[in-house]
C-alpha cells in the first residue's frame, strides 16, 4: 500500500489521489518459487504534486527508480551550459 511520496527526500503523506501521480509497475520477484518459476506482482508508487512536476518513476532490469523527467533534465542541462558559457 502506498502511504508516502516515493521521493525519499520528500516522503509527503498521501491523503488524496488528486494531488500527484501514481505509477504502476509489473515487477518480477528476484527469488524463484520451489517450482523454479519467478512470481510477478504489481507495485504502486506515488509522487506528490511538487515532486511529480520534476520527477518520474522508471523501471529497469535492476528495479524501479526515481528519475528526472525529460523536460527537467533538458532545462538543467541548458542551465549548466549557460553557466559554463558565462564563466
């Protein structure tokens, strides 16, 4: 059950779904059952309104991670480039 923002630096409590964004991932367990099959489960993550403006959740082969949204990453790179040129 989701109870807080998935951003560990925020951890705002979840009170209303209208604020923020829910992410749902189909996750495969790392430990196999006695029959040798790996079970799957659905995991839910929530980012509060403020965090969801600049971040998203991303699933890769090594798990689910918090990442910068593409628009935010581009703005940050442009800002760093502008700072480097001004130096």
